[in-house]
C-alpha cells in the first residue's frame, strides 16, 4: 500500500502557520528588561515543532532555517544570549522568512535560496556577536539529511498510538518508518504498537505525530537496554538542543526582583498545540470550511421547510389536530436550536483579527519615528468566519491612517501637553444582533476647516453650516485626501472609500467621531453573520420585501402638513424637528397597485451610514428570522437589493439594501424611465 502523505502535508501547513503566528505574538510581548521564561520556552517549542515536521516531510530549507533559529532561541531561554530590540527585529524577520518558506512548500515550489542564505548568515552573525562570554560556540547549520546509520546512536523505541481505525494504521506505520526501522508492529483494540529502531529523539517523533494525532493518543518510551546504548548516550550529548526540546517544558527561572516569579510552562508534550497556553482536555476536530458551509445550507433548507409546514398547519383545528400541532411546535424549537448550534461553528473570536496588528503597529511606528501603544479590548467577541476574514483589510486601512495621520510625533505631543506615547485602541463588542468594532486614537483628530477646504477645491458641493458628522463623511469620497505629501504609508486618496464600500457590502455601516486635538474614533457596525437575518417583512402592492431589523428606527403614520417638496420632485417629511428624505418603494421597484398616498401608508424611519431617511410601504407583516440566499448566484444583481429569502408559503422575498435605496431613488428621479428598478414580479 503506497502512502498518501498529502493529508499530512495540509495538516502540517495549517498548524505550522498557527505556530508561526503565535511565535510572532509572543516575540512582540517579550519584556526585554525581564524576559519571561514561559514565553521564551513557548517560542522555542514552536520552532522545534516546525523543525521536526519539516525534516520528516523533506522540507530541507525550512528544516535548516528553524534549526539555526531554534539553537539561538535555546540560548536565549538559558540566558546565554542577551535579547535587545535589534535581535527581536531579526527574530521577527526570521519568522517572516519561515512563513515565506512554508508558503513556497505549500505551493509546491522551492523557497528563495538567496533569502535563505541571507537569513542564515544574519542568524549566525547574532550567535557570534551577541552571545555572553563563556557561552557555547556559534551555532552550525542543520544537517541536510538525517539517515539512520548503524551505530549512530540507535535506540529501540516503543510507540503506542491509541484510538485509531484500521485504515489509519498502515499509513501511520509507513510514516513512522521514515524515522528508522520498524522491528515489530501490532494492531488490536484500536491501538497500534510499534517497536522502532531509530537515532531520532523520541520528542522529535512525537512532535511530528502531533500534527496528525492528538497528544493523548501518543505514548513513546525508550525500551530498557535498547540497541547501541553507549553510542546512543554519546549521540544524545551531541544533540543537546534537540533532546532538550520538549522535555524541558517548565524550567524554573531565577527571580530577577522581588516581584518576579518562576515560570511554569504546561507539562504537556503537545508541541503542535498553540504554545504558551494551557491545553484543553477536550479533543478538537479540524473540518474544512466547505463542509461547514454545506451543513449550514442544509440546515437553512430545513428551516425553510419547517416554516412552510408551520404555515400550512396554521388553519387546522387544534382540537382535532392537537398532536400534529404539538409536533410542529417541537419541530420549530428543534430547528431553531439546530440552526443556532450550526451557526456557532462558523463563529470565530476577534482575537484572530486583532493579533495581526501588534506587528504592524510596531513596524510602522518605528518607521515614522512615533511611539505608540496598542490596546485591544473584546478579543473574545465572536463574529462569523466569512465576515472576520473580510474585515481584516478595512481595519488595516484604519489602523494605518491612525498611525500616520492621527497620532502625532513624540515632540509634537509633548508640546501639546500630551504623553509622548500615543495610544491606539482596537475594540469589539456585541450590540444587539450586531458587532461594534472601533479603531480609536488619542491623536490630533480631524481638522474640519482643512476637510472643507479640500472638499471645495475638489468641486464637492457643500454648505458652510453642515454638521460635523457630515464633514467627517466627506473623507469617504473617492480620491479624497488631506495629506500634504504622498508617502508609501498613506496620502494617495485610496483607502477610506474602499473601507466604506467593503463595510456596506458586508451589510454594515461606518461612522466617525472626532474631537480636534484629542483624537478620533472610527466605528464599524456589522451583522454577526450574513447567513441568517433578523428582518421585518413589509408589503408594497402584492410584493413582500424584507427590511433588516437593525436598520429600522421606528414606523409611523404622517399627516399632509408634514410633507414638503424640495429640489424639484424630492419629497421630505418633517419628524420631530428633523426633515427626512422620503423614498417610495413602489417607485423604486416599479410595483403596480401600491399605495401612493403617503398619509395612507406606513413610513419606516431607517438609518444608513449614521443618517436617517424614510421609506414608504403599504403595510407591515411581521418580524422574521430569515435564511439569506445569494441573489447574484441564482439570478443577477438588482440595485437596492442585497439578497433574497424563501418565505413560509414558498414565495421569494427580496431583502432590501438600505444604504443603496436612497441612491437608487435619486438615480430614478434623475433619469426617467430609469432601469434601476428591478423586475420583482
């Protein structure tokens, strides 16, 4: 049986990427004046685990780089290498290089040999220049091959792998054979027992197996009186860095002060798990996103079917059909619980996003000569995976803008009576059915006069008495920038308009709060998921539309005296001292037989981009939680419509794109007969 190692590759790539991300996070957290031994050990274990896996799978360049890096980390954790900012910068550069090498192997390419040579030379230079007196000799390059030769420190290892099915045994046996010679193998009661002659340390073998099995499934020990014991002892001495790798999980550090405490790392031997964190006893299962999405779609179809059945049974006599109605009620509860449980699988913590920014802030602040502290709040707040990946780029734009335009240089902050250290805060919290994400800084804030002057020079029609909120919205105009000079950080007028557009495509909106001289806050409001929507169904003529519940402020009926016309044909209504634009849905979508008398219909006050306007509908039907279906996939893009759903009676209802409705309405008035309206019937 030939071994299909592709599955092992993919698992290695994914977990090695997690280890590298955690390594970067820990490097950025290190206190150079008093390095925490637990953090240093965790960084070392991450490098060691990647090296073990790379060696087994034949990723030689990755193996050699991590070997040199690992030996330097070993010196650092034993205080033989004194860490400073330059070394941390080089360690972070090494992490970037390891990521590049990993991606090259993932794409079935060879890593860049020049970059590999450059980083190895840099790491060796550190070993020679930065080591304390009396420390061991500089590190050498890792061996390219690690064959098992006779007399080369061969041990007899007893390996026990539990909770396996029969199909896994052959593959794992061949995998283990890569480490040496299998003398005996036996499978019984879901347990595989292998006797292996090998010169590889047991910890290295375990590190590789942890990429494909849980640590609780693995037990490896050296057999008493193993082969070539004297030679093995000598070999173990020569491979000190490797044999100490995972065994030294919790070395006690000497306190450096009264407040210092000994470091205590977890006693687990699972290097493939996230380092530096307590290991959970619960086993986890890695499942592809495609499978989860398929389950979510099927559950959505189940909910739709349940809704259809519920509507069918609404007219039944509860006395005659009591048992059926009770069963339908139970089905509704179960379907809702199942839907919520499945949706929770796609939820990820904002920590996944926030952990990308400490490195960005550190590097960019250093480049601009600024001193900036990054604070994150609400990292455990959860958001749908589909949204959490799409929010990264907009947040990156906002963080870069805060560092470049918002927070001042240390000297300028001191002159203004501020702390030299600027503060940048990323926060996330749930707010009803939405998530609220904020990027805040204590910098200079937005300059109203400069923004207005730039807007006028750009030909944007504005009045001098517009509100601050409306002024701040001007920076989202395409190509708008108040930067005095273009740099590679910002100033090209590209970014904020992209941020707004991306947020709107995710069903959210963005607004800005700013106080000149004290700082700015950019607030993003998003739905928790795009798969399910809490909405209000409304009727226009014979058509049913769904309004996102989060966009609705209130619903009212108005009188004739509250209606005015401005700018030709545009209608506005007067509500509690405020004039709101009125969008008539029957005109936007060309719906026949709809209510045209504003005073006889229902006016919905909705919000978009922090502004309010009014929608005219015939009547309200009710509140629903609907399953969102992509309209473009099944039909085409319709202006003013974001998606569709299937109602309980089997009919299709369009979900309105609230931010786009005002724009579509204006376009229709400006060019009759407009084709923006959709053929909804």
